[in-house]
């Protein structure tokens, strides 16, 4: 059950921050996960499946589970598979996972500008903080697609203006989490009279995460986030990623340290691992053979059509196999790449797989022990 651990020396976040290399799982709560392929697999978007996965990851010692949020219309991204048409809401999923886990951070994405008041999200966060014993984190996103804003009946604010709005939103939310008196505020975008939140989060505030790529996104992360999901400036190819991520991460960390803050940077690779490189490449080919052309085209167009600064160097194969970066190879090769990521300043990974349950099991049996030998994880 819940690890409330009163008086424990470290908060759940601090425990994770002290890891040699943070290990997270990217939950497939959207149908098809990250891979628009009709190749056969067992991966499911349902809560039951994702709950089992999260528990499996926790038993393997993973540090966090993360769920993304996207708003798509009927048919999802189309194709034969209606890619991502079915999906769950991450905030609600995380609430469900609270009492099924006891150690991992549980991070849910919230589009804070889609009609919420900061008081709502502060209350949800305070509640989830209690439910998880201080293990809940919010991935703050501002949305980058006109179609999503359209669903909420809103025009999409200009890119940097969204971050100005986010800044005000988060300032109010953080104040509400720590304020011990009623709080009245008259901001540019939100106001409130005698607002108050209980329970107070047990470690000052919940874990704050963001995943921007632009200068405004990095500035926001430097001032507010504990963890940042970074995208590879060099595209999905792991060699290019390793070659380009170092300066990007160094810049992000420098911005954070100017604010007196320690910000951990995490990438999200798709790990395709088998006993030999040949077998792993065959497994990748199996996914690509099942590629749902229309779904890949639409998925790619939808992200590239938005005004996100991330993912710009991704080629078509990168989109078809999925993940921000792809690591394909034997367990030894995978650990070698993870070691290289650590060497260039990356603090950890949150992994997505193709067939999550068996692939995670394989990762636990074959890759984790090598990560321990390499000093990336302790047993
Ligand atoms: C690992 C990861 C997860 C993300 N999850 C979401 C999400 O769930 N929903 C969303 O709208 N954007 C998500 N994003 C997009 C970012 O929040 C951000 O909008 C994007 O990277 C563009 O950065 P920018 O806003 O600084 O231009 C994610 C990005 C990354 C790298």
C-alpha cells in the first residue's frame, strides 16, 4: 500500500534524484502506444493492462511511470488501426495506480490551458499527493495543436504567450500548495478571492515535470520543473541523438542552475532488444512491415503541423517505429548506449516498448542485470 513514510529522510522525488540513472516506463494508455503498426502484439490501452505493467515495472525497481495526454477526434490518427482513437485520461489513470503501487513516482500529463483554473489543478494535485504518499507528479503541457484547442472551443494562443499563461498558472498553483492562509489574487489570466487548498502536499509541492524544447519551454522548466523530458535534436537515430543531446542538456542544466535549481533530464527511447543485434533488427523489421501508412502519415503531420520545436529531425522510420530515440540491439549493445547517454549528461530514460509486457519482462531479465554491472543501477 501507500508508503507514507512519515519522517523518512528523503522524499520520493529526492530518492529518484539520487539514482545513478533514472528508469521510467512510458505507459501505453493510448491505443497502439508509440508505434503505428498493425503487427501483432498484446499491448492494450486499458487500465487493467497498464496497472499490471506499472506493477511489473515497480517490481523491477523502476523509478517512475508516466502517461501522456492527447485529444484526438473520431478515428484517431486513422489508418486500419485507428491509431490512438482509444485512450484514457492520464490524471484519472494515475489516481487509480496510487494504491496499486508504493514506491514509484506516478506522473500524469495535464493540459493546464484547456479550461482549468489553477485552483482545480492545485486541489487535484493535493489530493493525489495524499493518495500517493508524495509520489505524484504533474507533466505540465501547454498544447501545440490547434485541433485540441478547437475541441475546447478556444483559439490557440501564440507559442510563447502560452508559456506566459503557464507561468501565471503555475505561480498561483504553487502558492496555493504552500499558502497557509486564504489567498486572493488578481493575475493577468486568472484571479481568485480567498482561495485555499488542503491537504498541503507533504514535501512542499508535488513533483513538477515539463517537456518543452523551445527557449520559452526551457526557461519554464528551469524555473519550475524537477524533471524534464528532453527530445533529441538529432532525430530518432541513437548515434545522432548521442552526438547532439550533450550540448542541449548542458544548456538546459545551465539555465536551471542560474535559478539555483537542479533539473534532471530524461529521454524517452523505444528499446528494441533481443539476444543478438540481428534478432533485434528483425524484430524492428517486423514492426515496420506492419506499418500502418495512413496512421504514420497522419501522426507525423499532426505533430509536425503543430508549432512544437521538438521532433523536427525525425525521419519517417523514426515515426513508424516510435519513441523519441530508438535503441536497437542486444542487451550488451542497449546497455552500451544507455551508458553513452549517461556520459553526455542524460540523467535517465523512460522507456517505451512495442509489446510492453513481454518486452518489459525481457528487459528485466536480460538488460537490468547488465545495467547493474555497468554501474547504472544498484541491485
Ligand atoms: C516525453 C514527452 C512527453 C510529452 N507529453 C506530452 C503530452 O502528453 N501532451 C502534449 O500535448 N505534449 C506533450 N509533449 C510535448 C511537450 O509538452 C512540448 O509541447 C513539445 O515538446 C514542444 O516544446 P515547446 O512547447 O517548447 O515548443 C511531450 C514531450 C515529450 C518529450
